[in-house]
C-alpha cells in the first residue's frame, strides 16, 4: 500500500513518504499522543502548544504563590524596574495636563499599577491591556491575565499584525472576543465614546512568535528540585538529634535478653544522667550521618542554575558567593543591565499606551495634540551609577573644555561629549545661537 501511495505521489510531483512517516500515522492515538505536533489555525509554529502554554502559566503562578525564591525573583525585577517610579512628560501643556489626569485617575492609578504590569511580564511574558474610553474621551485601563487569553488571531501575511484576541471569562468559561487596536482605524462610535480595544505587549518573544515567555519558565524545574532537596534536608535535620542506644552483653538465653530490653525501655536513661554498668555490658549510640558538607555543595549547584536562569548573582538570592565587595559589585553589573533593558521596555510600553490614550482624547478635546511628543522615563536602577556618571561627566568636561578653547571642537561637540559620558540625552537647543551670544 505504501509503495502504491508513493507511486501516486510521484505521479503528482510530490515527495514520496518514508516508512517512518507511515509508522507514525499508524500509531494508536491516546491522551499522550493526540495533541502532539498539533497547532490551532492561525497560530505560529514557533509558539508553545496551547495546553503547554497554559500549563507553564499555571506553574509560574503557583511558583510565585508558594516558592519564596520565585516570589523574590519577581519582586527584585519589579523593584528595580518600577521602584523609582516613572515620569511622564510632554512639551504640549494641554496634553501634559490630560496625561496627568489619566495617570492619576482613581480607576487607573498607574503609579501603583506599573508594579502589577511588571509582575505580569515576569510571570507570563505578556501584557494584555484592555482600554475603554467614555464619551468625554477619558480612558480606563484594565489588565487581562494572560492565562485567560485562549488564542490570538493574526493576519495571514504577518503574524505580528494581530487582529483580535479570544478570552475566556466567567465561571462558565464562555469565550469573549476583543478587537486589537488598529492605528489609523480607531474611531468613536455613533453613541459617543470608543469601543474597547486590547493592546498586546510581549517580552522574551522569539522571532515569528505571537506569545512572549515568562522569566520563570526556564527555571521552573530547578525551583521544584531545589524545594524538594531543601525539604529533604529539613526532614533529615529534624531527626539529626535522634539516636538509638545499643547495649551489647552476654545473655544466658533469649528470655534474659528480652527482660533486660524491657527494663531499659521502661526506664531509659535521662539526658545528662550518669550511667554505671559492669564489664558485661557495652553501650554505644547509633546516630544519623547527614554529610552536611557534601549536601551544601549540591544545594549551591542547584541555586546557581536558578540564578543563571534569571540573570541574578547569588548574593541577590541570599547566598553570599564571595566575601569581597569588589566581586559582589562586579557580579551585579550584568543584572543592572538586564533591569535597565526591562525598564526601557516598560517605558516604551507605557509611552505607546499613552499615545493611544491621547489620540482617543483628541477626538473630543481639540486642545489636546495627538502628535505631541510623549516621553516616559524611569528611575535610577542603581545609585552607584549616579556617582560614576558624575565623575565621568566631570572628567569629560575638563578634557572637552580644553579642546574647545583651542578651537579643536565646537560647542555642540563639547555638549555631546559631556552628556554622553553622563549617560543623558542631549536636549534640543539652538547651538549656533548660543555660540553667537
């Protein structure tokens, strides 16, 4: 049958199927093999399967709830990314005033909600933001859990051009469809206000994928192994002080031995008491050997895998790897870079969200400029950076000023060098006018 099928496929210009392919098709379907290699229509094959993604999201949430290391990793990322707060600014006065009203609205309270957004990015790698707007142009933000999103429908030509999102809601699990925000096509409804739209942002997303990945996903099994190892060590240490007396003696018969054992069991020696025996009895103690030194290295190896998986040094996870301050500071630099990158992503997400909010407001309030520049900046990741940048800026100013006095560089180049070494962006200004003055 397979040879006839291959002849037909050869006649049609198709590649013949191998015996291995026929073998896979002839396997009996079961609960373990039914969904293997299956994707829903419209999904990217670079994404996890739906049941696998839902399982990972549930495991990440359980780890956050019950595992102290997972909770601490999430808190560290949120603390460094959002702990310093965000500053929203726009050169247009009316636009700036509206942004402040939206940011501080009691139904939005973004000053606190940014922490929730960061936690969701860490736990799921995705942000599904539902935006609704009333007849006055004020928008309200709600975060939909990533686990509630069943699927993402995208354009056939572009997987990143998302069209709508299917969400399960309520105790019945009924599906609800949310349209994706489409730039240039978002218009008010006839009765006033806008229809709710959803915005999707993702981190740790492979190229060609629709979904992001959780920061905790690569270390879930190692978190589980470390918890199991630690629980075993705690259980063993619980019985570390437990011991058994062994009494060796020459007994005339089994009855004499049983009587002596019953006597000792009825009146065992109290701790700290003095035990006097004759030369016919020899007492010894059997105690558990925990080998704590070898076990500590095993636990440290698992914890190193966890720290490497999330890009944190061990001293961030209550494990002093080295006693020197220089080593600790050097190991923290890559983590600060990672936090800075995540903060940059958060700033872009908030900036894009605020852009949509302003565009919707502009339909009802002509004083708001939808094309006004909006900037979102985060707090400092590390206070040590300020000192280093200040020293670098001072030294750069001394060198650049000497070059400027000799006519080797312009005033614009002097400012560019100083701002670059201070880690700041050069403000827009008329340098030629300042030179003339």
